[in-house]
C-alpha cells in the first residue's frame, strides 16, 4: 500500500477532515509501537511500511522492547498527539485497523 493510500484509509476510518490529521495519528501510533515490539517483529513491520513511515518507525526504536498494555499505549499516543486518552484510543483503532 502506498503512503497516500494509507493516509486515505486512515482518514476514512478515523473520520479525519484532512490527511495531515491522519498522518499525525499514524506517526504517533507507530512511534509508540516501535518501543513495544521485539526487534524481529519491528523489522517485519518496518519492511511493510512505506519508506517515509519505516524511517519514522525505526528512528523511534531504542534498545530493548518495553512491556506495556493497551492503556499505556493509548496514554502514550495521547501524549504524543496532545489529546485525551479516549481520542487516542480512536486514533489507534483507525491506524491499526488500516494495517489489518
């Protein structure tokens, strides 16, 4: 899937008014996931991402994979986006369902 196709899909699923909003959500979710995934799984995901997003994702990877659940994932996405956790839950759903 191309970068533009991904943004269009996230826009549709998230109900965003502009692709820039979808892009912000995609980057925030991928950056949080980067800290959670083991190196092998992270590489598998990076290999499937458009080049720009793969670079964002790999830049966010540091050291060992952290262990945290969905509540912490939503909290971190909210922190990166400057939103509430409820909104971040919606954003994460729009992004992750677009990769499914």
